[in-house]
């Protein structure tokens, strides 16, 4: 499942002597992996010889982050954020230019700072549709009253609406994990925009929406689980079935990654759902899925077998703790702290270079004890899939390292059929990754560098299947 691949600095204070003037605003573009650039803005102020500052990470919607420790001597600016294992050291070349190195979690990146924002050439995304579009586009809002959330979204309606010939079949897109906008935008790609454009050009109306608390939608994302997000998807369904151009008997869902876990939750309870399409959807229990994911991605990153073995053992123990004390977050944190402290003392090589035991423990415990993660770990999607009675399509790529294709497709098919529903179709596409891009390794590090946003072959299979099921 998809999650943010880089956590940016949580702040620094500044105390330094200087030859050049370092106060004011500094702009830099941090290339965290090929094709993925994270803009940063550093604001430094001076009062009576004391320096303070804040940091912005605009793409992560983080602004005004307080700065903690900064020194400036011998024309060198040094920043250290110990609780995140993060440092920045730069040579101040002039009042307008700093050349330096950013380090975090054992990784090192060059980072230059300048007085003006540095323009980055937009990555080539040949599939991204451009206006004018040969279909109608509506900006809409709908509510999930129980969550006190108002959602902002876009409906695209095929040309047939303009001619008044018939009401349309429709699909609601459900995003993967993490706060996603209506286009499921990540790493310069907009998969849901590409999918919506393709389906609409082929006669299928599409509703896509910003997740709760994200972009133009209100509500609280933090603390919500997949079950909560299922109520958001149900709210989208309730809204769409009253649209004058939509056939209420032909509305389904297409969910990507975690969205493929959520769609069956809605369909199992709501028998009005006409179909569900699971794009890299989940058929494994959460703990099993994450252990397989960790192994495959680690292998692709070149970790040796001994490190992979130790990672697996640590995951088994930590996931077991979460499952045993599920819902009792203080106890989960207490048990994880005890285990991780002892494990890292015995295996200090597991601490990434440039990080610290304390920083690593804080990150791991905060992640593992979150409501979302706890729920994911204890969730087995198969009993829910057994209750789905509408047609099911499950597709995935053979090189998906986040939701392993063969195991999850088999589990989905077997569970749906076990419940008595024989209308289930599974397709594995060769050489596609978790985002349905054509690739050679499947590694997440390639997502940003691949120009293709979503395989045309996979788009055609999805479109043809929906058209067939909504004749």
C-alpha cells in the first residue's frame, strides 16, 4: 500500500555567527529519488544577535515548522535534528547561495539553497489529459454526517448525457492509503485523473473525491481507519444515486490498494452496489501482507538475507504485540517500547546510518500504534469478500511488491466464490507494478521515473468489464 516515502524535518533553532547575511528566505529542491523533488523553504530571522527560523515543505502542506538547532561558523551552516536522525551542512558561498548536503535515515542528498524559488521542469506525463475534454465535468460536494465531513469531488459525464438519450452507469473511485486528493496524485502522477478520463470517454460516468481532511474536503483524517473510509465511500454512493444523469441501479466502485480493501466493505453491506473493481486490492490478512511487502521491497533495495531475516522476525513480534493488545494504545506503546529497545541494543546494525536508536523507536512506535495501522494489522479481508454478491473484478501487476499479485488475486477469488458468488474475474498483467505502470523491477523507487501513469491494457480491461456488467 501506498504511503509517503519521505518524512521531512520537524524543525530547528538557530544560533550562529556569520560572515555572509543568512537571514531571510532560502529555497531548495530536495531530490529524494530520481524524478521526485521535494521543495523546501527555510525562513531565518535575527533579533539582537539571536537567530530563529521556520521551515516550509509546501508539497507536504507543512508550513511554519519551528527550527531547533543551527550553527554557523567558518562560512558553514550546520543543521541537526537529532530526534529524526537528520542533518544539513552547507557552505555559504554568498548572500544568495548555499551548497550543502542533506542526510536522513542513512541516506544522503545534495541540497542547494538560493534566495529565489528554483523552477523544476515538470516530469513528462504523456497520459495526463488536457482540456478541452469531450465530456461534461461537474464540481460537486456531498456529506458524511456521521463523520462531520464534507467532501469535494468531480463528476465526469460522457457526451450521451448532452443528447438526453439515457441515464449512465457510474463508478466511484476509492483511493489507496494516506491522505489522497481526487486524482490520487503522487510522484508527479495522477492515476485517478487518467482512469476517469479513459472511462468517461468510453461511456462511463466517474465520481472521484478528495479524502476527508484533504485538499478541498473537510473532516479529520488522522485517527480514521479503513472502516471509517468505507462510510465515506457509502456517502459518495448515496449522493451519486440521486444524480439526474446516473442510473442508480448501475453504480459501482473501483478501489486502488487500500481502496480495494474498502470497496468490498461497502458492497458487503449495501446490496445496491452494482459491481466492484479491485485494483491491486487486498486479499491477505493485514499482518501477512505487510510482512510480504517488507521482504519484497527490501529485496529490491538490495538488503542482504540476514537483514531481511531479522526484519521479518522483528515484524512478527511487533505485529503480534499490536494484535494482542489491539485497541489499548498505551499498552501497545509500552510493549513495543520494551521490545524495540532490547532488540536494537542486541542488533545495533539495524539502526540506519545517520539515525539514532531513539529516533528509530519513535518513528516505529508512532506508526505501529496509530489507529489506522492497528486496524489494518488485525483485518482479514476474506470474511468480508465472502459477503459480496455483486460482480467482482480483481486486477494486479505481476511485479507489484506492495500487494503481491498472485497470492492476493487467489485469495480474493477463493473468498468471493466461497460465499457463493461465482461472478468474479481476476487478471494478472505481466510487468506491471503497484501503480499499474510497465516496469522491470516493480520497485517503488521507480514510480516517479516511469512516464507511464497507468497501463493502457489495464485501462481497457477495466472499462470493458464495467461496460459488460452494466449493459
